[in-house]
């Protein structure tokens, strides 16, 4: 059969040849587009086309075997290229012994929008707040870009690395901005007065003798680094009123034992132990008498006297401590005093003036009495 290509064209010639039963052979495989640019994590389509020796073509995208040089940059299957990390690779189609390749350039996603958030809208002076910058990218992903952002601030805060801001020690407003590429976002913060951070009770832990009182203080450490005495503003109580009680800004021992002083202020609480000990010696008084118990009004050489020591205690009571104290004489040549079997016994030797003293060893509190020995 004779064909005229000029009259019917290539398509007509192919049809005529096909009608005559002449076979066509695969001559070439093509992949289009030759260069594909795709954003990381997104997809793009490529087409594989079989070209035959009779000039005809056929889409064989679904029939070829697809592969890429670097699967980390991109992978391919059924004509669909899946972009991975930014870079360059080649996609190859294999079909009927032929291969064809095309270049794939994976480009980094670009930021489209930015949002800055803060865990709290207010920050007490002296504290640090952490901000978060979140970016939406051209590949549809949403990423934390806090560390990648450039941070600036105006007002009552200063910028720290990693999206942190430090509230200055004065209340006021601040604007904090984050910039990533061409995207920018900002958040407004309010710096409030310094807040109490920690509470401590001091002065109450020292042993407290029964009947005495000592002061205490409630101290608050603030976010701006200062420490303030908040005793007058704190709520204070004693856990066991049978052991100790409050007397204004003092705590007074009631009975020997253990309890604690409790304080609360601005949502914080603290406590300190209270130890109430037995009544302690406050003063020692010394008196003298003769062996018959009469007062030692006139003392002569050779007279024997008995000295007594009485302790005044913190609970208002007194106690005879004659046998507990240590007795001394200022002049053994005038009179001597016994610390043995009969403590406080004094023997006058020669005329003169002498001081007989008693010292309570535990408290180191003492008392004395002057003695005049007549000729």
C-alpha cells in the first residue's frame, strides 16, 4: 500500500501502517519535566513517555520502574516524587530495557507566618519568662523556631538567649518581637511588682526558758532578689498553745516541750521549731545566818556563819541553790567558805572586810554578800 505523508500527515501514515499490520518498535523513553523543583516534604508529578519508531508515543508512567539516586533527597513511585531533605538528585524510569532520567531539585521550605506565645501575660519583676516562636512554612509544616528566631524587646524586660526574657526590677509594659526570615511576630508582656518567692521564720528556734519570751521575724525573699521583713503582715500562730503562746511579736514559753511557730504570707508558708526548756536562773541572792538561825548582825573573829544562795527563775519562782553553787571568798585571811560537806559555811578568822560569792555553774550567774568581821 502506498501512502502520501504530505497529504495525510504523520498520524495518517501511522494509521495506514498499522492497518497494513507493520509492527512498531520502542525507540526511546522520556521523563518530563527534565528539571523538577519541589519544596521539601511536598510532592511533584513526573511523566514517563514511550516513543516508538513510527513516531507515536504512549504514557507509560504507571508501568515503568521508578528509582532515585539519593532517597534522602527524594523518592519516586508511580510518577509521584516525594521530596525529602533539601538537595539535588535524579529520578530514573526503567521500561523495556530502556532508561530515562530527570533532575529533581528539593528546596528548603520558606516561612510563611510566625506566632509568638507566652505562658503568662504578666511577669513579676526579677523573674524570667519563656516565650515560644512557632512558624508555619510553605510545605504546610508548623515548627518551633524559638532558637532560630532573632529576639528584640522594648520596655521593662531584657532579652536572654533561647526566647527568654528577664523582667526588670520596675513594673511596666514590654513588647517582645521575634523575627525569622521575612516573618515577624510580637507579644506584649506586663511586668508587675516583685512577688514573694520564699518565706522564712527566724529567731524562734533558740531554746526558750520557761517564762521568758523572745522576738521572731518572718522574712520574705522576693523575685527581684530583695529580702523583706513581713512579720507585721504575716499570719502567725503556735501549733501547740500548751507549750508556747504569742505575745504580740514575741513568743513566750508556757511549759517545757516542743512545738513550732507557723507563718503564712502571700500564699507562702513557713515554720520554725520552738523548744521550751525548764525555767532558767535569772539572778542569785546571797544571805547569811548564825548556826541557830538568827541573823548575822555582828560578826567577830571565830564566829561560824552559814551562807545561803537563792536563785530567781525565769518563771517567777525561786529555788534554794546553796548546794548547787560554787562558793568563794575574796580574802581567805579574813574568812574562809566551805564547798565540801556543809557548802556555804563561813568561818571568820581575823577582823576585816571580805566578800563571800556564790556562782551557779550552769548559767554562770552569781551573787555575793560583803561580810565585816569585828575585832
